[in-house]
């Protein structure tokens, strides 16, 4: 590990506020229903102050994987005028391709239960197309959105970007 990498990791523990970057992740990766073993799962997390962290794991013989909850410390939340955004990206590398299991940018510094629920059941099939989708927030009136090859039975509404753009430019 390089010296700059060591300093970056130390810097992630300096700050007045705890920033929750990502809840615990649990999932399963398959190819047309068949489990994919020993697939590298990469997670990249960052905060609007420029701090970031990366980690990885591998799927087991059943295609299952887990990643721990991640947080860091930052002084940015103490600023009155600051945009508090987190970036989350989880990808799988298989057969020379990258598959997006999760990509989103929630705001704030606290755990969002709806995100935790989705990331606790991150089950993807690499034959699925990457889609944008929304899911409801119970603590606010807005919906959240993300991009993924994963699918959920509940609270999963596909977003048609072209149709939304057409409605926007036509004033509907």
C-alpha cells in the first residue's frame, strides 16, 4: 500500500461528524439463474468533501456475497452552506465486463432505511439490462432512484428516461 493511500485512510477517520456512506450489503450474482462463483465485487463510496473509500469481496460457490457497513468522519456537515451528497457504486467484474449492481447518490449523512433494505437484497442476474428505477421514501414525500441490473419484487418502479425527457420538454 502506498504512503498516499495510508494517509487517505487515516484522513477518513478525522472530522467532527460521522458520515454513513453505505449500509451492510448482501446479495447474490447469477448468470441466467446459475450462481457465479469467485466473481470480484467492487464497491466505491465517496462523500461530497472529497473523501472516499473502496473495498472488494468475491462471490462464494452459491454466488452470494457480503460487504460491511461503511462510514467515515468529516467536518463538512458542520458547514451551513454545504451540499451533503454520498456516491455509492457497486460493480461485478465478470468475463471482462463490468456490471452495475448498484449506483446511486443519496443526500445527507445518516442511514436511509429504504437504501439499507435494497442493499440488503442486492440480487442480480448478469443477463438483465441496467435500468434506472425509483423506490419510495417513507420519511419524505420524494422517491429515491438508482441504477442496477438487480431486481426487487417490491417498491421497484422503472424510470423511462426518454419518456420523462419528452414530457419535460413538451411541458406536460
